[in-house]
C-alpha cells in the first residue's frame, strides 16, 4: 500500500511540475513575442555551461528537451563528465547568475517531480 501512495504522490508532483512548466512556457512565449513585435529589442544573448545534477541519461536528455521547449533558450550541447554539463544559448541573458538561477530552479523542480522519494517519515 505504501508503494501505491508513493507512486500517487510522484504522479501529483509530475502533474504539478507540468502545470508550472506550462506557465513558464506561456510567460517566455509572451516575452519573446513582445520583443519581436516592438521596435526596441531587449536581446542580451549569452551562452553558458550549466553543471547538471541530473544523474541518468534519461534525466539529462529530458532536462535538455525542457530547455529547448522554453522559448528564448536552446540546448547547444551536452558534455558527459562528472558532473555532466549542458551548454545553453539564451536570448535574454544580461546577467549570467540570473540565467544560472533560472536553470537551477527548472532542474530542481524537474528532479523533484520525477525522482522517487525514499526517506521514511
């Protein structure tokens, strides 16, 4: 019974993440659309190497896809290593630290949604 509860909780976390991510995509889409439709561009292009906490190839690949699905960002490459790194191109990256923080937030929410929790209460 405990395993069923664990899987239901995980399903809830995944649904919560998907709703949050959908909001992120809508927000980023609006930001890109406004920039395209107004005469003044706010582009501040940047490329960063982002060290990942993702542990499996599946987690790394899915996270890279999530970055690609977010308007204004693009995964350029994945470097294997310890830790693996994701090279990300961003249209709006005037501040490297802010971009890193945004990616860390996305990764943390993603990993919290997909990983099973094994701690006892």
